């Protein structure tokens, strides 16, 4: 219980300390100044960002359109999967062996 006494004494001394009355005013002034400085971005930075986004979008569409083929899409390919995969080897029934 001896440790509680020095801790209580320290808390009591900290409570008795007189705060600086102008500290809050100075801190709040710096916070307001920082808010004003952050909010203003130069016009050229905004325009550069917009132009960059537009360029990336245009290049993306251009590259995407370069892979589109202009050939006919009506050609169909029919494959007999049963013949290619030879599933008869994996079936143990007699129904697949005759084919």
C-alpha cells in the first residue's frame, strides 16, 4: 500500500498546477491555420489530375478496342468430347467398352 501514497501525491500536485490561459488560444489558432492551408490546391494540379485520368481512360478504351477482331463470328466448331477424352478407361461398367 506504500505505492499508492506517492501516486496520489503526484495526482494531487498535477491538479494544483495552474494551466497557461493562452495555450488553448494558440493551439486552436494553429489548427485553424492548418485547415486553411490544406484546403487550397493550385488550379494546375487539379487540371493535371483531370487530364491524367482522361488520358488513362482513353488509352484503356483504345487498347481494349485493338483486340476486337472484325472477322465473322458465325463459325461454330463441333467437337466430339467423348472420343477425345477417352472416358471409357475410367468407367468399370460394360456399357462403355463396346464403343
